[in-house]
C-alpha cells in the first residue's frame, strides 16, 4: 500500500471511530457527542507527521519547495480519503445535487410547499430532477428513499475522483 493510501486509511479509521464513539469506548466524555480522546488526537498528529515526511522526501527528490509539495500531498490524501468515504456518504447527498434557482417561476418545494426563490440553492433529485429545500429533502430521505412527488427511487451515485 502506498503512503498516501495508508495515511488516508488511517484518517478514515479515526473518523469512523469518532463518529461511532459509543461502539468503541465505555468512556463518557461530558458535553461531547464524539468523545475525542487523546488516542485519536495522537493518531491524527501522526498522520500529519507522515504527510510532512512524505512531502519532505518528495521535495528533496524533485528539488521543489516544501510548501508546494505539502499542499500536493495533503490534496492527494484528501482525494484518497474521499474515495474511501464515498461508500458511506449520506444517501440524501449522494442521490441529490445542488441546484441554484435561476428565475422565480412559481415553483414550490414539494415538501413544505413554500416557493423556491431566485438565487436560492436547493437540492434536486438525481433521477427525476424535482427540487426541494435542502433541509426538507434531507429529512424526507432519512425516512423514505424516494421522491416525495413522483415516488421514483433514490439512486445514490458513486463518486469518481
């Protein structure tokens, strides 16, 4: 496994443990839902150190400046992390897309029935294109995996980087 993939895999593991903290720990941290522990903080710092080490190595090999190389390494790790996390993305996000309302034509959100205003960013269903307020469709898709208007099935798309 190459270093970029290794760092991204470690970061994905840390994020998974923080997201599902109660599964991995019996420690209750008052006032937090994540329970961020010293272990995760140390592991995150280790990932940062690995990125810096890789960037320094690449900068020496290619005779380039460190700042540019570290940004490239961070970008590569972020893309790889995105690939890893793409399979777990929320279906409400994966099955819809951001759309900006270009003109007011009396179109309304099919859930709350309020008008969609010009310049407003809404979510459109990936299959049928029906548009809804972001918060409305997010709540809907958590309960039902179809369009509230035409009932077509939500088909989350796979992300390709």
